[in-house]
């Protein structure tokens, strides 16, 4: 069972990362992260996890064949209508 | 459709093809099916272009169409349920665990990460893909999926924990990560 201040910190981390936390909460969380090894480690853990997800996703992009087919669809639709 | 309207559609919609393809790929789990889904989405978007309000978010609108196309025409053809227990949420790592900072994530290959993502149930996978892989804000995801922001957050929280647990177990099973010390 985590202490309440750690539960709160873990719940706020995502908004912290997105820059969507109110300034006072941002400051409180920063202070908690400076003092709490567990939450600081967890922040690094979340960042490593999210970086890995983004890297895995970005290795795929729209195939040229699909892009060409989409252009064909647009051309056909604009001719037909 | 007039030439100026086509030009506006191309300007608004085509920059999102990469996002649409990646989301479709994660929803269908197959490149060929993903391409078909994106083509269906673009055709539907083009035919419904008059209903798009200029200045509103084209990406959210396109994702909504793609997701509806997936639910209506694709989901039934999809793989069977994942069998993951979504009620059992792994705890966050303890400072005493090996690698509590998750350095092992960088050692995993893309295929394994994506396989684990693909094994999540649809409702959780789509939120995780839109948020953590494509970077959409909560509000945009909520609008696209037609669910409250609170539901987006709770699904995302559970999806992340479960995915992290899966990746950690995989890393332990392949020797990338030492298993945790048994509790005294």
C-alpha cells in the first residue's frame, strides 16, 4: 500500500508530463519527486516506457501504395461528382 | 466535388495519413487490412466532407470515422479476445525490484512491444495507441471515441499497467531482466 502522497503523485504524473497540471500542483509534485526515491524512479520508468512505445509506433508510416490509392480515390470521387 | 473543395480536403486530411495508417494497423493487426480500412475511411471522409466544420479538428474527425468503420465492418472479423485479465492490475515497480526505472524497455525489439500492444483488448488498445503512440490529447481521444475524458484516463491507466507487466514478464523470461527477489 503506497502512502497517500505517493498515490497522489502517481496519479498526477501523466498530467505533469503533458504540462496540464495547475501551477501549484506542479510545484508540489516537483518537490515530492525531489524527496521520494520511489516516485522519482517511477517517473523515469514511465518515461522509458512511453519513449519505447513512441519509437515502436514511429517505425511504421503510411505505405506509398496506400498513399497512391488514396489519391486515386480522391481523383475518382471528384470526377464522378 | 469542386476543385477548391478537393484541394481543402487534401490539405486537411492527407497530413494525417501516417497517423490513420498506424492506428488502423494496431486496430486490425494486419497491414493489408489496415490499408483497406484507411482507404474506406478516406472515401467516407471525402463523401462526408460537407459535414466537416472548417476550423475543427480534422484528425479527430478522421479518427472517429476510422474507428466507426472498424467497429462496423472490421471488428467482427478480428482476432478472438485476448484472454488478458483486465481486473488484475499489476502494481507499479518497487524500488527494490531489478531495474525500477525501466531501462529494460530500451532493450526490447519493436516486434515484441507491438505484439504486446496488439494483445490488449480493443477498448484499451485504442486509447493507448491514440494517447501514447500518436500523442493525441485526452479531449481529442474522448471526442473521437465518444466517451468521457475520465474513461479515457482510467482505460489508459489500466492499459499501461497491464502492458508494462507483460513487457516486464517477457524481459524476465528472455533474460533481459533479472526476476524480482522473492519476498522474505
